[in-house]
């Protein structure tokens, strides 16, 4: 059954194509070939101001330039977020974007007597695709994939995305052409399955 997919391209360098861009392109190609409806937001093309206070996050207005992508999040059945691991975490642009769009009264609602509130984005699945310089096995087993797990649990899971799956691609600086192609093929298959 066709799904509505939103892909968020979170690589913060708009100057040159990177592996994240190619991976996203293959995911989107597979999704389109399978008949899924696809939208994409490239975070470097958006004006993403930093939030400076909890009050602004709770009660401030969403910047006008982010309204359309927030509506796309509400529209989608499946969210795909692609970014490189920088200093062990998502790039600041991705974090700032998520802080802006995952606000109360959209992503969740406060409820009296419920410290976790009510999830506002249930009924949606997600995939997080992360590239990194270190081997993915080291990030997963030595560092426990701490930042990706926090994103999956404390942001996406908190607002209702389930299941949230991940694709960790390590040692990207040394990927041989055949290995890159295997990743491209895998992402194309995941896109076709909307997973």
C-alpha cells in the first residue's frame, strides 16, 4: 500500500554533494519507483533560527519559513532523517530544526496528571540514516549509539513515532565504490518498502 514519505536531508554543508545526499537520493528513487508519495525538505535551504528560551519554545511562534515543513511532518506516514555524525551527535542544524518544529500543541500536548503528555504524531514510523567516520560497530557497541538512541527515544519516540529504525553507515571516508553501491542498493530497497 502506498505511503506518504517525508525525507529530511540534514547534511549542513550545502556547497558540495556528500554521501548523505546520494543515500537520500537512492532512498527517494526506490520510494518513487514503488509508488509512494514523497516530499523532501533540505534543511540548509530553510531559515532555522536558534531557540533561546524554554518560554519561546513553549509559547513562541514557529518561524514562518518552517510552517510548510511542519505541515509535511503532519502529512507523512513515514519520516526519514539523514545526517552525518558530527562530534558524536547530530549537527547543530538538525538539532535546531527539531527544536523548532517539535513544539507543544503540534508534536505533543501537555496533560494534567500525565508528566509525559499526549503524543501528537502517533501512527507514523521513522528511519534515521547516519553516516560517520568511525566504524559503525564501534559507535554502536562502544559508544552505545548514544546520540542516535537519544534522538529515537527522547524526540521521535516521545512525540509518537513508532517504530523508529536506524541505518548506521560507518568508515565512510574509506568506502570503496562497491561498498558505496551496496549501501545505495540497500537504501533503494528500504525506500521501496517505506522502511
